[in-house]
C-alpha cells in the first residue's frame, strides 16, 4: 500500500451503546497489519501538548481519543488547525515531513493511539522538533 502524499484528517466510525464507543483499528487504518512496525498509546493531561515534531522517514497514523483537543498539522503545502470535540475518534494520517501537534483542552485525560510503518530507533530517533503549539513551559 502506498503512503499518503499529503496528510488527511478523518472521523473514525464507531459503534456506540450506553457504555461508550468501540472501534477496530484495523478496520480503518490504511496500512496492512503486516506492515505495522510500532504501536504505542500516550495519555494527555489537561493542557498537555503531544507531538510538536515531524518525522523524516516514517509515516504515522494517530487516533485522537477524547477531547476537546486542538489539532495542528502543517506539511509546508497546507495547514490544519482546528478544535476537535472528542465525541468520535479522529484519525490523523501523517506522511514523512508532516509537522503535527495535539493539545488536550479538557478535564481528566485523553489518549492518542499511534501507529507507524517504521520501528522506533532509540539511538537515532526519527524526530525533528517544531513549535506548532507553543507550550507555557517554554521560556
């Protein structure tokens, strides 16, 4: 399967009942399971910013679970900067070179499920820091 040439933002379809929602990641992820190299989940506390970086080599898919969140993406051709209410998960498809950041604006915690097509290399991480969403912690 070819990687996307530009980023995409898609609402994820879910099944819902009185307990909440459920969705099978493999139903909507545009990557065959055999090509998944890394899956990790990160939590976000109120005000937290995740990302604020780009990857030079890897394609990343991020499922935003919860909200409200500010989602900011920039691939040097177009920008996306919107509030996501969190009522349904949101899939961010991010080809190499796409800067991205998510800030959680709610109470409690929100979660990001991140999938990549390249294994994480702790000695040479494929991460270039950017400042899409300035942090209050930065001087």
